[in-house]
């Protein structure tokens, strides 16, 4: 007869904590409800509620004489939103946001691709550090630093002068719309700073999406006769699309809502964020400010619907 | 004509010699298996043929053309990947038609070719589905159709049956074999399953530590293993150590002896014999595997299930014909 060795003692059920953990083990839904309840209440009431209040505001109007809000449902504010001056602000902002998004995606893709496919160990750590590092310093400090870099007496002009390329800068600044008397007070300057500031929000989702693309799919495409360009077009890009869409939601909506960068760097023409700021503050026209904020919501909704139609989320 | 030629090919990853001075030549229309444990270099050899790896030294030819420096998309070689590598964002039909699409074949023509290929692998009408909606066995067939639709000169299969259950695996083995015979395409098949390699291949190469241990027909490799590694890996033959070889009058230091060539019976005339005690026994269905301890060496015997099974510890006499004892290299 062999004797069975004595087994190690099981953890004892000690006191309330022990009873509680056993109870949660038997009723996992209770634990889930406790964990998810508070954030869901927060999202439902505080976030969605205020969003709804905002939407509601946009259907009120302001009395031109008294400056008081007239609490009657009307589309007058939206008519005001679509006036030429306001439409100009919307188009300017949306065009800028679209360009910033596109430029970020194009600049970032090769970096994200390298980080996802080739960087290992220390190289990868360095990549994350490099992407996150700009986020460690204050947003305002970065924007003012860029103002100095882009100013007429700034380092960029000095550097181009040293390279005898000042004529190139002058030619660019002489162009209509994108030009101006210096980079720091032109749309080009606004664009450069927007791209710089929001780029990290584009690079991380794309890198994450590319990391999830199995290496053997790229080999399979190549094996089946796909040249690197075809492999990119038919395999890598479609599979990275959810990441690009996610990143572009960040860059696009952040640019749509920003009111500091265009105020510090660029021409004095307004962007949506500045218009909202002015309308709800000095002008006291809360309904119009609300109507302005509806624009990004509508655009983002339409954008996501289009992305879904294009099959951006098919591989999710 | 020679389909694939390896002339002293090596592939090193740093200090690791994944493939070490491999020489082989695969004939056109042959079903060639590369067999070995994981890390033996067989998959790297396959990747060298596909073009995913470049040799560190040596020379590779595919149908007489130098393969070094030729990218995968310029080789008339297609691969069935181990985990199939189907494109998750494309329908089954678009997956199968992918090779034709990148070659610029028209939509209608490639649709028809892809449907024919799906019918060939017994998946007609599955074109509209997505890879995620198919079972492992079905995905395996899609991967096969996707490779064959391009009419490659050489088809490479990287452990294609590894993820399938036993029943499905046996069925696919037969289908692959008959497909290869009807198409006449050269198949190069990587596996770690010796039964699979022996039953399917016309010829096979046994790999270990980056080198080919033995190259030959299944019968040759099974019956006359050249090295101790092959004897052990292919069908677990007994390896008789030096002292037993001496006692049986052999010059070589090691010899192989197949378990089914040994009988538990007194030696009749002309036969060799050894005696020992039964160490263990296990029932394998058609046979009993009886391990006999002969002076410290353990010799397995495959005894027909109809024969009586001796008790553990009882003394027995083993007999076998002298011709079943094969001297081996000392590797």
C-alpha cells in the first residue's frame, strides 16, 4: 500500500472578505454591476445629459434687443449658423481639420509601420518614449515655442537663410490663402502646429492596428505574386484602416474643437472653437455657440458612417 | 527535370545554423517530404524555396533558374501556410482569386477560376463567406485552392495538416496525394509526423539540427536508417549499443532493429537471439509493445495482439533474422 501524500492546505475562508469573494464568485453579474454602475451613471447622466442639454440649447434663439434667450423651439439659430460669415468659419475649420488629419496619417504611417513590424525591445521602448515625450510638456509651452520657431526672426527663417533657401519660403508666403507676412501668422503655420500637436494621437492607433496584422498575411500576399505596392494596397492598408479611422477621429475632432492654436498662430480669422468661445462668452449667444458645437458632432457621425460603409471595420 | 536544387545551402541566424550545408534535388512531379523535429531546419528550407529567406551561403535553383535575390512574388512557387494565412478582410472567393487579381487577370475570368478551384477542394459555393466563418479543415482547403489556382510549378506545404484532428488529417492526406497525382505539380511537404511523411511522400529528407540526416524513399529510410537519429525519429527503431553489436558479431558500433522484426521465441536455425527480462508492456490495438531489458539495453518488440503477452519480469528469448539488423553510422 502506498500512502497518498498529504495535500497542501486550501486557502481558508476568513471573515467578511472571504465570504464576499465567494459570493462574487457565485454571482459574477453582481460584481460586474458594481464595477460598471458608477461609470455608466456618469456617462449616462453627466455626459449624455449635458450633450442633450447642449443640443436643446441650439434650438432656442436669442432676442436681439434684450440679449436674453428665448425658450421657444425655432430653427432661427441654425439659419444664423448658415449665414455667410459663419459658414466661412465652418468651412475653414473643417478644411483645416481634414488636411491636418490627412497629413498626420501620411507622415505617421511609415513610423508606425516600422514600430509595429521591425522595432523590438529597446527600439520599441524608444519609439513609445519618442511619441509620448511631447505630451509631457504643457500644450501652451509647445504652441508658444512654435510661435518663436515660425516667427519672422525665428530659427526656421534663420536656418533657411543659411541654406540660401529664403526665396522658397518667400515664394510660399506669397501664395494666396496659405501665405501671409510670416509663417507664424499664416494658415501654413497653424497647420504645422496642429499636425505637430495632434500627431501622437494618430500614431498610436495606427501602430496598434498594424501590430495586429499577422506577418504571414504579408508573406502570403507576396507568395501569391503581390508586389510590395500591391501588398500594401490590398492587405496592409485595409487591415490598418480601423486604426487610421480611430486616429483620424482623434486628430479631426481635436482640430475641430481647438481654439488656442489658431488664436496664437495664424491669421486672425476665426475657427469653430474660437467662435464657440466668443459666442458663449463675450457675445453671450449660447444658442449659436451650441449650434456651432453640433457641427463637429454631425461631421464625425457622417464620417464614421462612411468609414463603416467603406468596410473599415470589417476585419474587427 | 530538377524542380528544386539546393547546393550546399546554409542559412544562419546569428550563431544559430538553422540550415547547414544542405544538398538536395527534388524532381519535377515528385511528392517530396521534409521531416524532422521542430527547430530542425525543415521549415527554413521551405522558406528558402518560397523566397521569404535568403541563403547565407550556397546556391538554390528552381527549375534551372537561380533563386537567390529573387523575391517571392517573382517565383512560380506557392505556399500553403501552417495557419493558412487567409486574408480576414476578404471573402473566400477574393482570397482564392487574390493571386490572379494581383496578376491583373480580369474579374470574370478570375471569378471562374476561383470557383473551379473551390470546387476542386470540395468547397463549391463557399465563395461569399468570410474566413472567420469556416472551420479549420475548410480553411485548410481554401488555402490549398488559393495556392493551386495560380498553377504553380512547385507547391510548398508547411505542416498543413498539423491543426486538424486525426480523422480529418487522414482524409486530407489521401486527398492531397491524389490531387498531387492528378495535377502533376511538384509538392514539397514539411511535417514532423513521420507517419504522414512515410505514407505520402515519394521521397523524403530527414532533418536534424539544420542538416539532412538521410534522404531516400520511405522504404529506405524506414528499413535502413542511416543514423541513430533517423532510427529513433522515424518509427522508433531499436538502436543496439556497442556491446550488443559485438556480441552479435557486427563490426559497426551501432545497429538498428525494427520492433516488428523481433519475435519473442527461441531462435530457429540461422536466426540471431538475445535473452532478457520483460520490463513493460502496453496494448496498441493491432500489436502489443513489449519492452525487454537485455543487459541494460531496452529493446522494444511489436508482438501481434494474438500472441500471448509475457508477464513483467519474466525471462524471454528474442529472435530475429540477421538481415534485419542494419549497421549505422555513429552520428
